[in-house]
């Protein structure tokens, strides 16, 4: 009964978020879309920081699944942009110092958001999996019924952990609220002191950024694939900010494909590991199912990586592509599977 109630409440909360919607979410969509003038995204850095501050306030009142995800994305995006901007500024300048202060606060906020977001994703995947196993109106084998019960137990465990993580997030935001707001204000001022325009070489700079990351991963395996995904986030967000440039738009599309495919594998892999620990270690049916889904997602992620790398190699000028082309990763793609 307790499991059913917890799951029902969680489902109801998620449904309510979908129905009611969120103006901040719509502004986030606008922020992600390509701009009109000058190829810039439709919002300036100052605008993006304003959205971020509002999201901090809303998440500090109620850390719903949607708000946590939106705040985490905006935080990562601004961090990527700020790090890129700092490369063009003297370290002692007030703009650079404001960006450094924001980066430190953003990093602490991301650490608090990360565990909550991860649990939200896991719970959502388990709910979808349970729903797919329960859809049939025909006879359900005992093994499937056992698997569904094991999923419900794991959902219950993760739902309790999600509530605890949400409370910790509330406390963290409350503790750092003033520092976060001040860092945002300082960054807005620093942004107003700089021109917000494209210089025509963004795509080349972003491709070089990707080439530098790619050079550190001559092979892909289950130990480094997730790290590669994290490293290309900056490339994706910078490309999306300049998404009005067709070349940047193509780069952003490839980064999104890579991150999505690798992210699906990583989520199944982490769920399988979670299911093998503690009280759930004896849930053999669930563990086998999650291992199988993780293995399939890993193969799919490798295929997407191969295709994306080949396409990335065709972008830009020869001088940009040379560092990537020297890697022997693409043809053939070297893969190391863990036992």
C-alpha cells in the first residue's frame, strides 16, 4: 500500500506539472531557440542570468522535477558561456572576477542539483518500464509479474531518496540564496559592459574546442564514455547560444545526439548498479533486465558516436579538422568492452 501511494503521489505530481505548465519553462525554450538579429540566441547573457535567478527562487520554494531540470540546464549553459568569455578577458578585470565568482557559486549549485536530477531521471525510466511491462491484456508470466514487483520496490526506494535529496537542495539554496543572487547581479553588470555580438568565427572556435576534447579520447569504453559526454556539454551549449549560425546549429545538433545516446546508456547502467546493491541485490529478474537494456543502449551509443564523429569531421575548415582527423577513433571505431 505504501509503495502504491508513493508512486501515485509521484505520478500525480508529474502530471500536474505537465498540465499546469510553467512560464519559466517557456522562457527556457525561447532561450534555446536561434535568434533573428546577428545570429545570436534571442536572449543576451544578461537575459539568461535573469532567467537563472528566477529559477533559483522558484526551485528554492519547491524543487519539482521540471524546475530542477530547467535550473540545471540554464546553470550549465551560462557556465559554458562564461568560461568561453573569460578566455578573452584579462584575469584581473572586474568582468573576469565577476565571472569567476559566478562560476564558483554555480558549481556548488550544480552539485546540489545533480543528485536530485539523477533520481528524477531514474524514477521516470522505471515508471516507463513498469508501464510497458504492465500494458498487455493477455496472460502475464510469473517472471514478468515478479519483475514488475521488483521495479515497484526500487521505485519506492528511489522516491524516498528523491524526497530527502529535495529537502537537502532546499536547504542548500536557502543557505546560499544571497550569494547566488549577488553573483548573478555581478555577472549581469559584467555582461552589460561587454558587447553582445557575433564576430563571425564562433563555429571555428567551437570546432577547435571539440577537437581538443576528442583528442583525449582515442578509444571509447564503459569507463570513459560518460566522461566524454560531460566534456562535450560546453561545446553543445556554446553552439546552441550561437545557433543562428547554420554551422553552429549543425554542431549543436550533433552534440545533442551524442549526449542523448550516451545519457540513455549511462542511466540504464546506473539503475542496474543500484538494483544490484542493498536489499535489491536478490531481485535477479530486474537486474538481468536492466543489464540487458544497458548493454543495448551501450551499443546504440557507440553507433551514434561513430556517426556523429564522422559528421563532425566534415565540418569547418581543414585546419580545424586536422586534430580530430589524426585520431584513429573513427575508421574503425575502437571499442573496449568491460567484462
